[in-house]
């Protein structure tokens, strides 16, 4: 897509298709499954989603051309940041919460930009023009702020002692969030007001008067909003696809962060490479480093986790940051098998409801030990139990899964009292790893 000339059809077709796909998929309950139909749905979803992201970037570029540099590049990075927020928040709050996704995405964006995109733009521009100019002072400002933000958000959590693991405490999160936003706000002030000339190609000077009419400007602005809304609407479908593919190929959880980073960086990467091919390396630097700085400044670990985690938990009672999830099956460690044995079996075939309830209670006891010894969390710091999910290895005719789940539920209420009262789901499954008869997942809110 080009910001010059007539508006390409894809600039409005893809946003329209995205909205139609969302309506149809929601009405028919379509989602990704490992089948021919599911693969077709995923292909259509990814094609429309990528096209809509490109359409959003195109309209941002059209508006950016009208308002000039560096405001145009700033608008473009903010538009992509909105897309990033939608994708990250949706996957984080999905059926399988991924609290580390913001960190993984930030790290992936910084690595892709600094180790790949910037060098690619310089290389392509150098091949075509042999020599290109850019403002070293502006690049130095980008990198100076980027180094500081990367250090306090990606490195320092590994060395704090208030909480166990690479996690900031609530007070530390609040402080670092404020510092991160202040640093980014100071950079934006420097870029747009104080030293605006650091980010403009001196050879070209100030941008000339744009020939874009007010009508086309309004149309691009409206289509930009529709494109961003369409991406937000499709983010849930996309997150389900990413979760399923990650599980199918056995990829680590950080794989989702790389996928999100590639999706949001692709349009800006195309724009940055295109600017380098047009002998505008300054715009390439602004796009590449600006995207990584906006990502780590607005979506860094403290900001995303503190703001989304606390705000969402207040609004819809879902804990993102301070919600710990434990999962285990009724399998006893090998050193204790001789004493109590492994709780294997299938309800309705070789086990009854009482035995299943005892196995579910054993799962809950195991989770308590994981909370204390592996998670480093005191039981007294658990504010409440939010949800218990129970999977019962059962025969097709067995229909008393809820009675099996009572074994774990009653223990939680006995231990925590009213704080142990929880939402619950119990399902029958054909098989559980290791032949276990019961597997449970516990979600609890932990004091910050």
C-alpha cells in the first residue's frame, strides 16, 4: 500500500472483511480446530488480520503525510501500539492465561528491531544509494532511552529481593511504571518540541504542504478507527489459534510473544524498508527505533502488568498479574509410591465416586505443597480461591463428575473458610497423562 495516489481497494476491503468475519464467526461459533475446516478458518483469519493491520498502517501513513514529521511517525507507532495492546491483552486474558506474554513480546520486538530491522534498512539503502544520511543525535536519543527502559523492565526484575523469582513487588511495579511513562513522555516532548530537528532529514527540511484533501483525510481517519476496531474484535479468534498451534508444535510459551511481535512489526518493517529504498533513511530509523521504544515504553512489563492486572481485576474480577495458577494430576512422586501408590484408574470402570473424590482431595493437597515449596507463596497470603477446574478420567456412561470434584472443593473450604468458596467446572475426559484418574487446576488471588 502506498500513501500516495488514490486509495487502494485493500485499504477498505480488508477492514470490511474483518468486521464481516467477526460477525459470522461469532454467530456460528467458528474457531480454530486441528482439522481441515479449522485450518481453512485459520488461513482466512490470518490473511484478513494481516491485511487489516496493513490497512491500519496505510491510513496512519496517509494521515502522517498530512501532519508531517515527526508527528506522523509518532502517530504510526501509536496506532501499532493499540493493535499490540489488543493482541496482548486478549491472549493474556484468554482461556489459558499467559502472564509473561507482555514481557516476551517486548523482548521479541526489541531484539527483532535492534538486531534485524535497523541493519536491514541500512543494508538495503546502502546497496541502492551507497551513502545515506540520518540524524545521529536523534538515533542516540532513541537508543539512550531504549537502553534505560530495557534495563529497568527486562533486567532489573531478576535482581530484586522483595519477591521470589523475576517479579517486581506491587510497590516496585508502581514506581517503575511511573518512571517508564515519565521517560517516554520526556522523549516524546524532545521528539516533537524541544529537539524536533533531530528527527527530520536536514536534506529535505520541513515537509511541504500535503495535497491530501480534507475529505480524504476524514475518510482515512474513519477507516483507521474501523481497522483498529476490527483488529481488536479478531484478537480473540487469533489468540485461540496461537494457543492451539503452540500446543500442537510443542513450542514454549514465549512463542506467542514472537508471533505477536512479528505481526505488529510487519507493517512498520515494510514501511521502514520502503523508506530506505526511497533514500529516506531518517524515516526508517524513526519507524524502527520508534516502534521498539513505543512498545517498551507503553507495553513494558510494569505498565502492562500493573495497569492491566490491577485495572482488569477491579473491573471484571479477573486477576492477571497477581493470579497464580497451579495444576497437577493425582500422581504421587516416585519416592512415595511404595507407601501410598499412584492414583490411577478410570471412573465408572475400575473406580467409584468415593475413590475419585479422595483422589481429587489428594490433588488439592499436592497443590498446597506446590504453592508453598515451589511457588514460594505462604498459604496465609492467599486472598481467595477464584476457580477450580476438575478433569475426571471417566467412562462414557459416567455422569457424576461433580461428586468427584467435591473432594477438592470441600477441602478448600475447610482450609480457607469463606475465602475458599470458588467457581468450579468439572469435565469428563477420555484420558489423563500418566493414567491419573483426576487432574485439577486451581486459580487463586495472592496478596501483592
